[in-house]
């Protein structure tokens, strides 16, 4: 039962607004910090500043999908200024307070360790990550159309990684008629790629295989598109990197040699914020009901 539960949503974007509405509909008392410039009439009564928050009354806190950066800064699309999360905030909450975040960053992990609060990283869950991959893939498709001068049908598309996001991207691009190659280092994934009618390659072959690629889409969050690989790519190729920080592309080198790159973070919140917010909201409300 989450009626009268106090949920603090600390930063975020349009997705967190949808979560707030869903939680409030269940009787939860919602507080929104970092939404000063949000114009949605339905949330005006929930908006407040950090100084307005009585952290001793907070039962649960929801952070943005991106978590907290190395300086404690929290992404807040609708904030008038920078928003920071501190150890003192956590220490002021009741011991029962649960912290929900998209991903677990080093700074956040350190805060949790030093304050002994419960942390729930939402995007380690398969259900949420798989559903969230749909607006991500649709966003990549939109970017590919907007930033190329050729049809996707018949083009050569390479997807790096065949995890929860890579699978959906590969399927969507194949669905519009692209010739899709998927690069992985896992033999079971390569077998599944072949079973799906796509072309598998091992990541160690990447340096040679990228020569004829029109669009390269990276989903792996560590350096994959190295200078050695980038040097072999066509000058007309488009690179779309959707991996979380630090990404998988040497962006500085790519720019140096004139390759077009897009580091497309947070696509669900940009291309389908309502749907993406509802996906997160359903999981968060379910977890609140379990935890409280």
C-alpha cells in the first residue's frame, strides 16, 4: 500500500513527470525538485526547491535515468540551475528510505555505502531495459533518417553489441530493409544473430569489416570504435553511439578525421517521453508496493 507514502523525485526530465502522475494516482504524496520550468499544469502543486524538502519525511527517492555524475550533479531538464545530490541529503532521510535510480554511478555507489541506504538500480532489470530499448531503437531510426541522404532500405548497417538494446535496434533496421550486420564477442549471440537472418561477425574482425558500412550503431559502453577501426571507415559513414558514458567511440579522433558522429544519450526521453515515462512508472509503482 503506497497511499500517503512520500516520494521525492529529484531531477530528471519528462519521463519523471509521467512517473509522478502515476504514483500520485495511487495516493502517493509526490515532491518534485528540479522541475522549476516544467509547464505541465498537473504537477504545479508538487514542485518545490531543495530547501523546501524535509528529508526526514522522505520514504523513497527517485533519481534520473542517468543517476548522478562524478561531481554529484543530477540531470534536471527543467531546472533553473544546477542540481546536486549530497551525502547530507541521504543522511537526513529515515533509515528505511529507498533510493531508486536508472543506473548506479560511482558517486552514487559511494554515497550509498557511506549512508547505508537501500539502492535500487532500475535498468539492471530485464523487463525495464527491454521495454526501454523500443523507444531507444525508434530514436536511432529517426536519427539515421535525418542524418543521411540515402534510403535505409538496402543500406549497410552494423550494430555493435547484441544485448537488450542491440537486439531491438538490429530487428528494427532489418525491418525497414537494411542489410544488418551484428558484431559481438559472444558465440551464442552470434548464433542467435544468424538464426534471425542477420549477418554475425566477431568484434575482433571489426577493423576490416567496417570498410563498407554506411551506418554504424554502437551499444557497448566501452571503447570499441578505436582510431584503428575509425581509420578504416568510409568518410560518408554515420556513427550513432547510444552507449552510456563513456560511450564506445573515440569521438575526438573521429572528429579529427572528419567522420560524422552522434552520441545519442537519453533517446527515450527525447523521442517518446510519455511512453518511456510510463514504462519506468509502472516498474517504480510496483517496486514501491513491494518495498512498502
